[in-house]
């Protein structure tokens, strides 16, 4: 099996290293990842600057992968169209430092990379690890959990082109309570900005959203992760609101000329 591994924290991020180590037991792993951190860039792509690509070598001198001066979605496109010698069987994005649940799924570069893989019809999985300040992230243990879930998903969904979002709870309070298959939460978080003044007297702001949702809807990725479960959510990227499609088709006809 050939796996494409990417992320949004950059090719040198410890979460990617840990996951690569585990995925190597499943087959060949090619890494194509951003040269620098690209968290919360969502599904951005690079059109106005060159996508400089450089090989990155492991400590033993072997090729670890390719660092791309671009976004996570650029990395997946470049890997599939230009860099890899064959189409991978699976694309994995992560492990991200910090969860990607609720509406944050839509800001996530980690998830965007997996979505890009699904655009190409390849089974794609985003993996994130919850971060609770000031605890150290245990990527090695999270990667072992991720591998177990990925193996299970592959048994059923290898070659399906399906898209999955996995979140692993902070492991400082012990192992996860289990795995829950849950929908994405849609509640808003409290937006906060720190207002500061720079040395030249100009006002600037620093985005500091609180990662506590304003209300809680039970049985979503947000609540299950907070309760200590690994969350597994099937995603799709068709944004059509099918509940209202038919009504809108009925209500609207081509405007006539007057
Ligand atoms: Mn990130």
C-alpha cells in the first residue's frame, strides 16, 4: 500500500513524524507537506507565487519527502499531479497539534488537505490531537491510536474515495474512553481579539477565539471529544443544502424581460 502523508503544521512538525512512523508499518509512505506552518488556512491554494519544492531527508540520509512553499491543498495537488510516481491508495493529513472539531473543521488546513484528496477520489483521513494547555502533546501515543483506526477504516473503505475526520482527545488524563462516530458540531465559539498598540502607535489585534462553544448540542464531535472519546466523522464537501434545494427550484424561475 502507498500512503501520501501531509499536514498543515509543516513538514518538520512532530505530529507528522510520529504518524509517519506508525504508517510505515502499513506500507510505503510519501510525505509532501508545507515547508512552514499553515494552520487555519482552510482550503486556500497558491496562485500568485511559485510553489517551490525541496526534498527533505531523514537523519539516515534517506528521502523523507518534499517540502512545498504552499498550502496543504497545494501539497496534495502537487503530490498527485507532479511529485508521486503512482496514485496513492490513501491520503492521511496530520497529526495536527490541536483538535479540528465543530465549525473549526471549515478553517482547518489539516482537513482541507484530506478534502483535496477526496476531490481526486482517493480515500482520505484527517487526524488531529486535542491540545489542553499546558500539557505536552503525546504524538507517539496518538499516532498508535490513529493507526488502529486507519487500519479499521481501510478494511471497509479502502478504494472507496471516502473522507473521514478523526480527533483524538488529550491523552494526559489516560487513554481515550473509546471511539464515537458523531456528526460535526455547528455551534459558534466566542470570538475574542486582543487589542494592542505597536511601537509606532498603531492599533493591532490578535485573534484569540475561546475554544469553548457558546452552547452545547449533545452528541457531536465537539462534545464527544470533550468527554474523552476519539471522534470519527464522515465528511463530504458538497455544500448544497439539499433540504432547501427542491423548494428553491419550485420558487424560482428565470426572470422574464420587461
Ligand atoms: Mn495545524
